[in-house]
C-alpha cells in the first residue's frame, strides 16, 4: 500500500508584481494630489470625498482649538521584554517607526479644547506599526483616562489600529482588560467617552476600549471588524456582503450611533462636549 503523499509545493505564477499605488492617489476615482493639497482639505479627495488616512498629529490639528493641545506622556517608549525577533529585531522595527513617523508610540494623548470645550484627546496613528496596541499604547490610554478623571472632562479617542502587537506577546493582550478597566474608572467618575473610529479599527482595539464609548462615531467606509473580510470569507467559505465590516453595515446593525464625514467631525464632537457639559 502506497504511503499518502502530501503535496507541499508552492504554486508560483511567472507574472510581474502589481505596481505599487501612490498613497496620494485616490483609490475610488484615481485622482492624484500633493501632500499640501490633501492637508489643506483634511486629507479628503476633492472629487469624490474619499477619506485618506490621517496621522495623529494631523488629526489633533483638525480637532483641537489652535494652541490648546498639551501633550502628555510623550517620553514613554516601548521596550523589548521578549527579545522578539522575526525577520528583524523588534527594537529595530520600533526605531524605524519612530524615525518615519516622528512619534514615540502609536497613540498621542494630551489635554485639549474643541470649540472652547475642555477635553482629553487620545489619538491613534496607523502609520506607527499599524497602530498596534502594545504595553505603552495601553499605558498611555489609561493615563488619558486618569487625566480626564482628574480634570472631570470627557475623553475623546480616535482609533485606527490593526490590533494587538504580536512582538509583545501576552503583555500586548493584557492591554485589552487594562484599557477596559480604565474606561470603567472613567465612567465611575462620571466622565464621558466619545469614540471616533477611523479606518481601520480592528481586533484587540475594537474588542476593548473602542467598543465602550458613550457615543460611538465612525468615518465613512471605515473597516470596523474584529478581522477583515478576506480572513472571514476564507474561514466560513461563504460569500460576504460587499460592505461587510464597514461603518455603514455597523450602523445598520446598531453598533454605531452615527457616521460622520470628516468635515463635520469637529463641530459634531463640539456639540457632544456641550451636551455632556449640560448645555
């Protein structure tokens, strides 16, 4: 009887790789822009309104009153407790992310005001290692909650993340309960949490503090799901809706309070801050 044969060959196609798309080219209408053009228009396509990704600094500038933002915990940096090494050392990836983004971590926190209403801001940046949540991201978010409690102001957080940071193993996963407990302390103190979900908000961040807002907003077409549609479709072997996991589907299912266009986000957040202030 012949032994079973397991085919471990890898199928390859002798075709050239697809050309890399310029990050300033709109994926919807193919319009191309310079950085200064997008920056002047809140990183929105002038023709179709597509929402380009925003860095944490640009997001803070678009939301906070001029000169009102005071950054906190800017000196915190991730360590490498596991001496993690895949294709490159974790420390090398951290250094590269800091050099390319100018940030110390994937979240920026600090005191701010939006249309003269005081709040605490916690804004994630997907360009820093995919916005992944490691121990420092969890610590900075917790400190943002503590700062909001101390000043008795709402916390506004903008999420954009691929989930937990695998290079920190269980320490990364422990940030889920840590941030949930921080939000519980925030609510116990009578302070509100306003969550704005940008593209993408997935995995561990969605499964923790991003889903606990008193008000949950999202930008149009943002992916808001524990995992992406490709993985789900491969697992279930079922055809998924075209809008699977997008903000529009989440709104239909009641997972969001509203989808807000980026040009309306600042006045919307300001109205919510006035509402929670009793005006």
